[in-house]
C-alpha cells in the first residue's frame, strides 16, 4: 500500500499544468480552463447528449447518446459548431494521447491518428475480439482486450498498440468493463471473470491478475481461491488493496444488500484482511497505513493497518455518508474527500472533517493529476466552480447555469 502520509496538498504531489473542464449548459457544450480563462462554446443548438466523451489530439470523440454506435468528433478549438461522423459501427472506443482506438460489431479493433482526416487512415490492429465483452484498455503502448481464442473461448489478451507482434494470452475469461483494468504505480491490475458465460448465479470466479504496466508476464494473485462475483463487484480498489464484501447478497430489486456480508481486503500478495464487521461500499487510502471507508448505514471510519491486520478504527463525525474518494497525483494522495447528504468534507490530518461550502456530491467531478475538483455551486444558481485541495479556495468559472460536467482534460 502506498501514500504520502498526509491528507492536505503536499508540494511533491502537487498537480501542475492547466486543465480544461467541459460542461453542458442549456444543451450547448462549453469548455473553460481551471483558472477561469479560455472559455469557449464548442457546440451550439445541438441538444447535446454526448456520452463517453474522450479527448485525443485536436478533437473530442463521443457517441451521440447511450446505445449509439456512431462515433462523432468535434474540434476542441471551437472552429466548428457541429460534430462530424468518424465511424458508424463503433461498439466501444478509447483514446490515448494522439490515437483513437475503436472496436466494430465484427470484433475488429482499429487504431487511427487522432487528427486523421477520416477513417481511411485507421489501421486494423486486432481481430477476433469478443464483442460480448467489448471493453479494452490501452496501457503503456499495449492494448488489453477480450479475444476469442481459437475462435471459440473467451480469453484476456494483449498486443502492441500499433498491432505489431504476437498476441499475448493472459488468462481464460474476460474483464467485463473498463474499471476492471487499472494501473497502480508500475503495475496493471486486471479483474478477470474466469466464468463469464455464467450470468444467472454468483459464483466463485473472480481472479485478480498483476502485469507490469510496460508489459510482461501476468501473475495470478488468487488463482487457488477465486472470489465471489457479487463480493468483488460490490467492492472497490485502492492502491494495492482490493476491497470485496464476503457473503453479500442481492436484494429483491437485484441491487447489492450492503446490510449483509463483511468488508474484506485482498492484498497484492494474495492475503486477506478483515476490515469491518459489515459490508463496505467504498474505501480510500489515507497515508501509508490507513484506510477511510463508509458502511451500509452511512457511517464513516478510518482504520489503521499493521502487519496485515486492522489495529484500530476511528469513527468520523459525519452521518449519511456514501462516498469516500482520493485526489491523486502520480499515485500519491493529495487529499481525501467524504461526500454525505449534508455535503462534502475534507479529511484533515487529525482525522477531523472540514466541510466544503456549496458542494454536493451529485455535481462534483475530479481527475487524477489535476489540482482540486470542479463542482456546480448550488448556492450560486448552479454555476460552475473550481475548488482547491484545501477545501477553502474556490474560483468561479462560468456565468451560465450548468446542467452537468462531462469531462476534465489535463493540458
């Protein structure tokens, strides 16, 4: 487990550089820098509903709405008010700096320069991808995706992102969404369901794999003891620890019943640690030896770990808390935030809470390596603001009333 041992902003972990925040107001798309400069309206009178907006090169790529397979793009400089079609059959796409990657309904994955004139510049880099599990991830020059080995069985596979070289077969099974592949430090962790065809019952079929982020041999963390699907998917990952809720069940509506089960941690070495007596919806690292978390009743805590055991637990002075999140730069925690019905709070060094005035969870967006966070200020007619890591210093970014924040892009 890694961290910097403090909760306030540390100079060594300070986020640098400008960031643009993209937001929707009255169905138009805008952007503005985190310091309030560079405001632009990018799309006008488009009734913008764009989903999965992702930046690459000089463009923003997105789908028109949920379920659409038409891949659209618009220049980030505001030089046109209407998006253009780039590809008509993209069931999944990702961007990585100056490249666009997309999968079509036939299981072919393409890579195109982000500033390509049109799709004719795209190159086929992989085929036989499993379209039932279409998520993929691009990490340090390699693409990780779900493929049909021998045309039949689903495997997690990897190739060089430019399509060169041979396929690396990592594990039988599938990672089922983008959040199941995550880089922490110099390691890529992939959550693999080794029985992805089983959709009716929760089974012991989740195995965590660790792979060097720059590519290399994969290592199964818990191959001899696969975890229950519901236990893992109801949990959370923080640094090198994986929270799962042992024994959790679904309620009558098919949602996780967090009143059942027990919050448990899996380490990168495959060891388990009992964290709490009931299930835990979310957890976040606090320094090198502490975890902040919330339970099913909306109470918040900080536990101290030593030698793979919880040695103490402190109850925090907030009720109806539902989310705990870290602001991170280069894998180092700058600040820990707790969101509750009563608002947002910064966790201070003495484990007391400082309320952030005007911030509600439903209107907050943040991004790794970008200082502070962005929010829609309910106290100023829902206008866009930026809050510094200290939870005190805010900057007004817009005069428009904000419908939603859609993207933060570090420049």
